C-alpha cells in the first residue's frame, strides 16, 4: 500500500506541477515562472502545506493549491494509518498464545 500511495503522490505532483505552471506562469506578481518553480511549489505544498513562495495569484491556481492541500491531508493520514496498521499486526503476531 505504501508503493500505491507513493505512485499516487507522484501522479498528483506531476498533474499539480503542470496545472500550476499553466495557470501561474504568465500571471503578474506570481513567483512561478517556469516548470521547476511549479514543481517546487507543488511538492512543498504536498509535503508541508506551506511554502516560502507567495500564494497563487490566479483563481485557477488557488483552486489547484486548495486541492493539493486536501489531497496531501488524505495522503499523510493514509500513510500514517498504514504504518499504524503494520505495527499493530506486527505486534499481534509476536504475542504469545494465551
């Protein structure tokens, strides 16, 4: 399941990068000027829900940003749940029979 989550993150990161670049590249006051900037912004949003870059300035960019944060929330909680489940099962397997 961890690999599935990683693949989903990579797909979301790729789609988010392209969308942020398309929406923010030519916008006035945007700090996203190339694909690398869009990739950096998208990846940081998925990992930390904050960035040293300013918020998107276009409405579509803001919508993508909110979607990235919502997806990040579910991915982080899903990965935490997968780890918890793994350790619970591991602990149950090591208990001596009653």
